[in-house]
């Protein structure tokens, strides 16, 4: 097709060139012109045929091309991909359940009313003890317990200054009747626990006076008495009860005193 158009264009070019030059055309040129015209006519005819063929071919291209001998016709049916099953048009879409969040927020628990605090148990009062009866029983329970006399009034203030000013509930103070014996006992029950330490201080002052300070002699006259007060003087308390005892078996008396409140 392209070659024919090229020949046609060459013939037309030659014709136009001869026409432009003017004059009669020689016979050879006339033959060439005639040949060119015939070529043009043939080209036009062939062009029309080619266009017809081209249109026919285009029409045929719109149709499915027939497979050539030995070739299988193209399968226009779309096949499912490997590993996948064909879609079932009749299958109804399944509704998948909505996944709930892993951590569901639980409603805040109702706060329970605070338990009422029970009032603290009232402190039971310490067992009461009869200090006068306790002092009297020592003569029967302790060996070598001497005869005792009570200190009251001015004598009490002289040997135990400040004790009567506390106005104790019970106050029993006794010392041996014989001056050679240095046994002594003082038993006090105070009204307030704040006075317990005060009573202990008064009892300690009595011990310090009897023993002296090393430079000034104390109230004791005999070495045996000094030794007794140095080694066998005890001050103990139980609740609001306080005791001072000076005796060779002072620890035994302390045990009897604590047993009153067991």
C-alpha cells in the first residue's frame, strides 16, 4: 500500500513539473504522463479496494476471530483463581457477630456504707485491793517479818514529805518497832494515774535519805541496816497502786503484791 502511494506521488510530481515547464510534451513524455495517469487510476482503484478490504477486516475484527487449525478457541469464561471457590450467588451473606471489646467496663460498684465503728471497750478498772489487809497478812506469810507500827499525821509527813498532799485513796506506811531492824513498807493507792510517778519519786527520796550521799550519813545507824536498804529495797506499781518494801525477802513480797491484781 505504501509503495503504491509513493509511485502515485512520484507520477503526480513529474506531471506537475512538465506542466510548469510549458510547451508540447514529447511523445516519450506523453507516454510517461499516460502511464502516470493509469498508475493514478490503478492506485485509486486499489485504494478503494484496500479501503473496502480494510473495512471488511475491521468488521471482521469486531467479531470473534475463528481459531486457526490446531489452536483451541479462547475461553472467554473467567475462571476462578487457584485455591478460591466460585462465588455462590444463592448464598446469603452471613452476619458476623460484632466482637465486643476485650475489657468491658463494669459499672462502678456501689460503695457500701462504712461500717460503724464500735466504740472502744471501756477499760475495766483494775481490781481493787485492800492495802491494810495485805500489810497485815505479811506477818503470817513471811518468815522473820517483825512487829510493825504505822506512820500517820506529822510522822508520815516527816518521813515521806509530800505524800499526804496527794490525798491518796489508801495509804498504809509501816516500819519496824525495833530500831535494830530496818524493815519498812509503804502502800499507796492514788486517785489519778498521773500521780503514780510522783509517789515513786517520794519513795526513791526515802531510800536516798536512809542511805546518805557518801559525805553525809543517812538515817540508818547500823551497817546491817545500810546493807538491807542497798540490796533489798523494791519500788513497784500496778495500775494506781504503788509499793515500797525493804525486807530480806523483798522479791517474795513483790510477788504477793502483784498477785492481788492477777
